[in-house]
């Protein structure tokens, strides 16, 4: 048994030559340098140094954003929405209903949107055809009314 024990101990302990240790440390250094370069590259990409955000900001600058107040006068619910000239009346009705919690299925379909200065005819189509103006004392307020057809 003494012979078997000493033989098993020798198989567990493997001699490492100094040249082998140097090769391992160089490999570790190369791997660390590569990962540091990758991390640096990822950090600059993540920080937004590419040209894509500049193109996006140019598109945003072209499209003017207007804030409108949408009110449901029958219950006094109000919401503020940011729109542009291409926003449709249907989109405003959908967003305002969601913000005011009027999303019940039995209320679908019979909603109209009016400019507060003229409630004789409902608005339709894109908002760019109406007198959009920045929000303020003279800003645009819209009335959202549920008017079921009888």
C-alpha cells in the first residue's frame, strides 16, 4: 500500500517549468489587454460618439412639437399631449382617451374632437391644417366629446 500511495501523490503533483509559467503569464496579459481594448471601444460606442444621434437630432429639429391641452368638459378630465403637424385627430382621440381612462369598449367610435374656439364642426385629418401654436395663454385647447349617434 505504501507504494501505491506514493505513486498516487506523484501523479497529483505535476512539475511546472519556469518557461511554461512565463508563457501562461504572457497569455493572461494578452487576454487582459484585448478585453480592456474591447471595453474601451464598447464604452465610446455606448456614450454615443457615432454619427447616428446627430442625424436623429436634425430630424427632430425639423419637426416642430406643439403641446395641446385636451379636455373632456362633461367630466372635467384633462390631459396634455405633444403633437406635430402630421399627428392625426384619430391619434389624439386615442391618446386622450387612454390618458383619461375612457378606454371602455362600449365607448368606441363616437368621439369627436373640437377646437375650443369653434365647437360647431369636429376636427378631422392631420393637425397641420389647423392653427397650431405653442402652449401658453393663447395655446391650443381641444375638447373631446362623446356623442353617440342615435
